[in-house]
C-alpha cells in the first residue's frame, strides 16, 4: 500500500481542509446557540474547500500513478 502522506500535494490539501473547514465545523458542532452565524469561518471554508479538495485529489492521483 502506498504512503500517500509522503506527497507534498496531499499534505497541502489536507492542511487546507483542516485549517479551512475545521473551525466552521467546530463552531457548528459545539455552539450552544441554536442559530450560529459564523460569517468569517464560513468565508474561510468557502475559500479553502475546493483548492484543498483539488490538491488532495491531484496529489492522490500522482502518487497512485507513480506507484502503478
């Protein structure tokens, strides 16, 4: 089984997803307010989600293709 975390694109993609979507998920999960309005965290997630998914997918494809 290949080690996917050795690729720098996979690391960047995971980092973007954790740093971008993590705060929004934490606010939505742990908020005591029934209607939280995390504008800043929502914008951060909006800006970082698709680049993170793209880097992750491209990095996984590169590792898979190199191991093949």
